[in-house]
C-alpha cells in the first residue's frame, strides 16, 4: 500500500508539473501571438495615417483616418491583453519592454491625432478646387465682359484696349498667385503673395474705372457685369486665402514626414525587441525558463 501510495503521489506530481508546463507554454504562445499582432496593427495604423495625409478627396481622407483609428484600438487591446500574460509568466524583462512601448505609443498617438485631424480638413485641397472652379469661372466672366466693351469714340480705341488688357492681366495674375499661396508652408511667404494680390486687385479696379468714361452707352451693362464678376472673383479669392492660411494639408504632410517618423522608429524597435525576447523563451536545455 505504501509503494502504491508513493507511486500515485509521484504520478500526480508529474501530471501537475506537466499541466503547469503545458499551461505556461500555452500562455507563452499567446504572448508571442499578441506581440506579433501588435507589430502588424501598429504598421497598419501608421500606413493608414500616411494614406489619409496623401488622399486627394475628403471621403478618402476620412476613410483612411477611420482605418488608422481602428488599428490603434486593436493595438491598445493587444497591449492590454499581453500585460497580464507577461506578469503571470514572471517575465520581468518583457513586461518592462511592453511598458516602454506603451509610453512611446502614447506620444505617437498624440501626434497622430493631430495629423489626422489636419488631414481630414483638407483645406489646401479645398482651396485648390475653388481656384480651379469658382475662381476660374469668375475670372473668365470678367475677361469676357471686359473684352466686349466698345469705345465711345474711335480715337479712344487704343485706351480702351490698353485698360481692358491691364484689367484682365491683373485678374489673371491673381489667379497665378493662388497656386503658390496654397502651396506655401509659412505665413511670411503667404503674406508676401497676398500683398502682390492686393496690388493687382487695385490695378484691376483702377483699369475698370478708367474704362467708364471711354465706352459707349451699349457697353455700360458689360462694364457693370465686369465689376460684378470682379467682386465675385475677389470674394472667392478671399475664401481661397482663408483655407490656404489654415494650411492643413501642408502641415499634416510636414508632421507626417518629420515628427511622425521620429516617433515611429523607436516604437518599431521596441516591438521588435519584445518579439525577439519572447522568441528566446521556452525549453533551453530541457528546462523551462
């Protein structure tokens, strides 16, 4: 009976030990899976943010921003699930690595939120669409109206022609300046461009006023239409400048290329170190470590 009892106790001890080892191995396997998934989801989040910044439509920017948010949520869930596993396994080094990653992730998420908020506004793209759309249409209307005016006397034909060319040229110059304003990265550059635009607006209005005493009665409605088109053009131009001043596309791109990349590299390094450390865990020389 004594020998049988001893055998039973030994067998029970072996079974319990095996159960503990098998459970630990299962937890290690899950920890490795979560660690690998952390890297995948973080890469997805970073890539989706880049696509949100580079998207050329509002809907695409929003869709990619939402994709980035979903991936970051998955990263948070994986990290939350991994921490108790590492603690239960007694892995102090890997727990420390996870803590380092979480601190780095918090800094990344703060910047990433700023980038995504800017990217989905798309103010530079909206300014560009106005420049190619409503501003172009108003400038064309102005051009056509001014071109249709006729001099009251033949002797004034050259003056009418010169004033018309000056007016149209000034408006077209403002159009040309819209593109560099939209692309400008700093307020000083924008201010210089706006000063040139203001000078051209003054020139266009002066040329239009100079036409008034020179055109015949039948051209009066055309001159009025030209003034209205100029006012409409300048209103749209003001909208363009307001959107361009917010500069969300330029700012989000600059943050993504500069500060974001500086934060991504250490995060990826921490995740890689965690993966490699967990990969070394197991049965070295037949013993659990």
